[in-house]
């Protein structure tokens, strides 16, 4: 796991220097690999991807987010978390993936919250 973390941080630093921005949250990995290959550090990206692929599904979940915090949230907490993340500029699809619900629901929650703020 430490090897993956070290390689990934090096890759992210290189991408940040070259101003990498993925098209969307859902295509971030593919965009990252393509960008890395075009800028001459594709071998590093491939090593990171291969190490990531060797992790079990439970390890993937630990890397992406803390499942203990998101899976046990009640509906009110999910709404508050979604609104907070949206205020931070995170996309609807990223929030939906994080919380585990549809992006349409998150949009509806945001509208509901804004209506309540007006009254």
C-alpha cells in the first residue's frame, strides 16, 4: 500500500505541475493515464494503475472514502453532507458517488434546501 501511495503522490505532483484537469469525476482515471502518457511519464501511471488493480475491492473502498462515515448516515445527514459538498464546488456526480445516491436526488435536495432558506 505504501508503494502505491508513494507512486501515486509522485504522479499527482507531476500532473499538478503540468496543470492536469480531468474532464469529469467519472473519467478521471482514464484522463489521468492519457495525460501521463502524452507528457512522458506514462510508465509511472501504468505502475500506479497496476498496483491499484491488484488491491481487493475492500481496499479500493478504503482508498476512495471511509465507508463507516457514509454508509451509516441517515437521510438528514446525507442531505446536509451533499449540500456542504455542493457549496465547496464538488460536482453532482462526485457527490452522488460519495454518498451512494443518484445525482438527480442531490439536485432536488439542493433545490429543497434553497426553498427553505427563502422562508
